[in-house]
């Protein structure tokens, strides 16, 4: 599996190396599902606009919403909390990076998520810093059951800290809020299991490039992340 992936990715290595040369840093944000990677990423982008944010979860949800062939395939897998095959993800990342022009810095969110993906990424780009979010399982279970969204705009509400004015209704569009299929309790437990088996080993893989941030709220975590990014340089 790994060598097939590497071979296929190898065909485009030359173009990726030139992408690498035009970037000053690649950051990876790593952590449990529902652990605030998306929220911390948004805050990083606000403070450091030079980053290109690449979230494989967001890219896949766009495919699902557009009804593409990939989206149809992704929908069922995502709703169970399992991972998509590595090659599909690698193709998606490859084409997004190629189309992205030359932003100064890259912020990877939700990718790589397996050792095979990390090994293929090494052939494209060097990851300089890993921002690892350490959030207790219980916080994640409570947070995901609280997270609801507006389907047409993708605006995310949290009943605990960013509730809509009227329960269950989007402030902007008036439509009924929905829960992400994979935020339903049985999927969240499955996603946590998948994280432990497939993604947690990346902490060891990246070794001393990993910086761990702990905290129960994104605001507390982000204060430390912001200091870190300012310290090591964008
Ligand atoms: P979370 O990190 O909270 O699980 P994401 O939005 O990053 O949320 O991912 C949602 C789902 O999309 C995952 O559960 C998985 O099914 C799929 N997915 C996202 N990124 C990857 C990836 N790198 N490899 C395989 N599947 C992925």
C-alpha cells in the first residue's frame, strides 16, 4: 500500500519540490477529532494571514455538498467515522496544493492522518512544525454534541459558547440547524478509536518537531499557539 502510494506520488515530485522552495514554513495541526483543529486554524489565519489553510475534512465536505463522484463515496465513509483511502486523500491534497499559487506558509489540518500519508507527504513537502492539541476525550464528547451548523453557509454554532439567537435556527438564514452526521455520539466514539489507532502514532513520527498545547478551551490554547508561531517565525 505504502510503496504503491509512494510510486504514484513520485511522478509529481519535481513539481512539488518547486512548491516547497517557494514556501517559508509548513505547519501541521494535529489532534483528536472534534478537538478544535478547525477553530485554532481559523484563529491562526486571522493573526497570520500569510498562511494557506488546507483542511482535508473541509475539502471532502465541499465534494459531498457538490454531489461529485468523490463526494458520494466520501459521504458514507465519513458518516461512519472511518478514514478515506490514502490514495484518494493524496490526490486531493496534491491537486489543491498545485492550484494554490505560492502562499508564504502552509497550514495542514486533518492531513496527514496515517503513517502512509505522512510518508508520502515527505516526498512532497517538509513539515517544519507540528502543533499538537491535547484535549481530554470527555471534552470532545461534550463539545461535538453541542456543535450544530447551518447547511447552506457552513456556519458553526456551539450551544455552550456561541449559540444561535433562537435554539435550532440559523441567525443568518433562518434555516434549521443540523448536526454533522459524524458528530452523532456513535460516530464520535468511532472517530476517537480511529484517531488512536491511525493518527496518534504521528506524534512519534514527527518527534522533536511536535509542540504540545493543552487546554479545555480554544481561547486558552490559542494564546499559547500564537506565542509559539511568533517565536519560531511564520
Ligand atoms: P475531525 O478531525 O474532527 O474528524 P475532519 O473534518 O478533519 O474532522 O474530518 C472529517 C472526516 O473526513 C474524517 O472522519 C474522515 O472520514 C475524513 N478525512 C478527513 N481527512 C482525512 C484524511 N487525511 N485521511 C482520511 N480521511 C480523512
